[in-house]
C-alpha cells in the first residue's frame, strides 16, 4: 500500500472556505428547480416502471405465482408489487433529475413526482372527457381480477394513497442521492 507524504498546507482551511464559497456561488446561480431535468427524470421513472412491470408479469406467468390464488390474495400481491415497482422507478427518476440538476436534489425529486402527478391527472381527465368509447384496454378483453370496478373503492383508494406515498418517497430519496454524487465531486475537486 502506497502512502503519500503530503502534509496539509497552512492555508488548508482557507482553501476549504474558498471551495464552499465557490459551491455556494454556483448554487445561487444555477440552483432551483430544473423542470427539464424533472421531465427527464419522470421519463426515466416511467420507462423503468414499464420494464419492471413486464418483468414482474413475466415472472408471475413463468412461475405460476397467482395460479389458484383468490381475488384478495392476487389484489394484495399486486398492490405490494405495484408499490415496490413505483418506489424503485421513482427512486431512479429522482436520481436522474438530481444528477442532471446538480443542486437541490430533494426539490428535483419532488418536481419529478409532480410531473408524474400532472401527467396522471391530464390522462385521467382526457379519459373522462372522451368516455369509454376510446377505452382500448376494455376492448382487448384481457384477463381481469374477478372484482367489479365499483366494489373495490376502499381498497382502491388505499392503494392509490400508498402508491402516491411510495412514489413520492422514492423520488425524494433519489433526488437526494443524485446530488450526493456532486457533493463528493466538489469535495474531491477542491481537496488539497
């Protein structure tokens, strides 16, 4: 193991102060919410969610996990899988936005989540305005859980709230992790 015989210069604290001042100046000039980074973070989260849902579905079919399960068991298993997928997807999306924007990672994570929320609200409003005439999924007659849409309102609302919370926590943590990388780079760049 090689060791260095570097001794800290007398003005090391001055260099550290200059480094902090430089990062503070950069943050004041380039900090804030970068909506472009948030949009690309949301795209990353959506893409990863699609891939993870496909993997979970393929694993279910290949391993027969829901074969012979009741509607309640399938609903609970599906809800847990959905929460894990949303958490991981928004964790990655927040990370992408935090890395792209460099500063204010938690704010970037929140912006990723807000972009996702706005998209969901717009798609829901468009579906309500256009009506069931354009409901492509209903026309495909895919296999469904044998529960009517109007009877699962309480479970649906609980799942919706849990999905919103899981995606928000994932996005905030991801944003924080994304900016953490830049803090390491800043410390290394100004190290003496």
